[in-house]
C-alpha cells in the first residue's frame, strides 16, 4: 500500500468497499451471499491474528482461545442473563481482550517468544476448551443452542444479507484498525518489536506493555468474531469454537494473504472460502482444499515471505526506481 | 477410594506414559537438542502407523517385524524431508520451520483423509488380547512390550548422543553452530541426520503402537501436545527426562481422569505444559540456562 499515493489509495479503498456493498445484490443467491459472509468472516478473524502475529510478530497457534471465549461470553450473556444478543458484541470483545491480556501477561512475563509463545497459546486454548467442556454454565460438551427468532432486535435476520452487512461492517472496522496501526506510533513500536525485540527495548520502548496491548486488541477482535459465529450458526460447542483448526485457519488466511499487511487477511480469506466452497461442491473429495492450503503455506513461507500480496508488490518495486524504494524505507523509520 | 483402583490407575498411567515416552523420544532429539520445532511430529507418526497397518494388511507382515522396514524407511524420509524441504525452504529461521512443519502436518493429515478416509482402524492379531498379570491388574502384553521398548529406545538414543561421533557432532552443532562449522562439521548434514533419527524413532513407535492403538488421519492430534509436554517437562534434550516426563504425564492423565472425571481430567497435560514453560522452562532434568 505504501507505494500508492493518497489519491490512489482512496480509489482502492473506495473501490473495494463499493464492490463489497454491491456484491450481495448482484450475486443474490443464498449460496453466493453465504460465500460472501464466510469470506468476510475469515477476513475478520484473520485480521485478529494478523495484528498480533503479523504486525507485532507474536506468532500464536492458539488464537481460537479468544474466538471461543467471545462466542461463549456473548451466548452466555444472552441465554443465561437475558441480555439482548447485541450486547454480546461488547461482552465478547471484553472477554477476548481480558483473555488476551491474561495470556500475554503470563507468557511475556516469563519471557516466552517465537515458537515457545506459539506452543503455549495452543495449550491455553486447550485448557479453555476443556473448561468449557466441563462446567455447567457453558452447557458442557452438549454446547449451547440459540433459539431461532428472526428479528433485528434479536441479531437474527430472515435473509442472509442482513448477516452479510453486519460482518461487512465489522470487517471494515478491522481494516480501518489495521490501516491505523500501519500509520500510528503504536504500530511503529510494534514493528520495531517484531523486527528486533532487543533493539526495541534499547530504544526505550516498553516492549512488555506494547505486546500486552496488542494482544488485548487482537483478543477483542477475535472475541467479536466468536460472537458473530454464534449468532450466524446459532450453535456452539467446545470442540467447534475452541478447535485447533480454527486457530490454524486464522493463521493461514493472514499468512497466505500476507502477514503484517492491511489486506493480507482479506486476500487469504477470499481464497480460503473460494477453495473450500469450490472443492466441496465440485469434487466432493474430503480434505482437498486443506491439502491445497497446506501446500500453499509451505510455498509461501519459502518463496513469498510476505504472502500473496507480494505478487502485486514485487512488480511495482521492480518497475519503480531503486532510489525511491530506498528513501521511502528510510523515511518511514524516522 | 479403593486401593486396587489406585493401583490399577497407577499401572495404567505408567503404561500410557511409556507410550508417550516412545512418541516423544524422537522429539527430544530434534526439538530438545537442535531446537527444530517439528509440528508435524504427530502427523508423521500417523503416516508411519498407516505404513505399519498396510504392511500387515497387504503383505501380512507382523507389526513387530515391520520394525526392520519402518525404522530405516522413516530415517530416509526424515533425512530427505529436512534436506530438500524443511532446511532448504525455511532459510534456517526458527519461526519458518514452525510454519513449514505446520503446513506439512496439514498436508499429510488431509492427504491421509483423501486416501485412507476418516474412519479409525485397528488390527487384531493372536497376541493383541493376551493378558499378563501385573500386581493387582491384568495388562495387555503389547502394552508391556511397548513400555519396555520405550525405555530401551531412550537408553539407545542417550548412548547415541553421548558415545558416538555422530552424537558428538549433534551436540556440537546444538551448542555452537558456527564453531562446529569451523572445525569441519557439515552442519546441514547433521541437522538432516538428526531429523532422520527423530523420525526413525517414530517409525519404531508406530510399530509398537499399532497393536494397542487405533489409526485415523487425526491420530497425530492425540500426540502432538503430549509429545511437546513430555519434552519440555523432562527438560530439553534429556532422554532420562523424556522417560520421567512421559511417566509423569501418563500418571497425570490417569489420575486426572480418576479424580476429576473424564472431561476435566484431560486438563492436566496442558496445565503441566503451561506451568513448566512459565515457571521452570529448563524442565526437570534440563541444564539451567
């Protein structure tokens, strides 16, 4: 994005938003709208992973912890305490942020980084899954069923298009957050931490506090993702909302699209939703889409470390004179 | 609580612990010594178990006899997997290895799902149901064999690492990569060999596991977290630690199930993993850093 002028960037964002707004009217079959909802949903939860794993370099394998906590928080607030399901949105954001803060404080206090952090987040998610499976308030292994009552006040829509615009709004918020992170001081400090934590510390950055903040923000987004999931599918259980595969999907969409970039998760999500829908309807071979995705992940790590977004960028860099790339990168650091 | 129930839970936990040790021993070498994070450990075990399964079903080769095929086959697979894929593509970065092995595990698991379908398979042979009396309870013979084999395997790996030239080279690379290169050790080759040995132990584990366990494309999931827990608990790179760690994890699971119930009882393993990483990252037997 950096290579674009501000006018080009307005065109790009405006154009993308316009496409997203028109999409469900042009392709108005339930299948197409469902596809749009899923793609945006993956982009949203992918962005949650992306701002921690991509922007701040805190690789997590257990991001589903936030997702699951959010799903349960919103459902419990609604079902056990009788609040409006819309209250589930702030409740899930809060729950995700709290869990994000706790996991981050514990892990970073112990000095865990890189693969150790990845593995401990996985373990935290597993602990939460087992707790959700064992206590009464979550309904245990049976899960929780949200009764169907299709009114706007009840966060349910008779047409899928309602959900489409909810998740579109959430995704827009997440993208705006990502753009803000790209340009603000906080984001710059995170980038410094990602590139070299010791150097960041030497520069006087409070690494511990910044990492906790970003994990709380990431957790809040993940939590809201869980709330949306619960309202869209109207059913949650521990192995669905705390399953390892969701963590992997969150990581995959942003790694493949481009970790640490604003639109990476969106690109990855459209691809993931597209591949899984296509292989399911056309070939009906179990597991094929994930085979492709696993292969893609390996290829990306090896050859396109910044994700598919690099395919667009490389060309630009090659055509731009080397000088300008150099000045740009130095000016951004100052 | 009845004493015999506790006795039975102890024996059951120890035997399960033996299995965990068996699976984790290879990881102790590749994760504990060389810090290569192999997230595909579980899926590669699953692959090896399908190998054992089909050797029996198609060619009628007894699982224990398969050892002489599976161990070298997995070694070769591991050696070349590292040489041409993991080592080459990760450019030596810790986190890239983690992600590439994650990609590999997704790939292997879903290929298995495509080719073998999702259902669980078990084998039954003349000796799979043979019971032996151990103290208060009856124990299946193959479980005892796998327990003994886990101990032998860890002892062998310990000897390999302390007594042979290869082991010396592995330790040198683990301690001081640049220094090892300077004295003429082919570092990349040592990595590939270690990865091969790690997978060879998985080959052995698969042969010993097949008579007592089931295999399905997701079998690996059961063992990934457990294997990492055993390695971290025992202490990075300590084979003695892997044995003790495996047994503790097995006992925790068994008593967790007994006292906390089937659902909450599973929490022990993940909790151990978290607590060790937070409070004693060197593990029980690892060198203090």
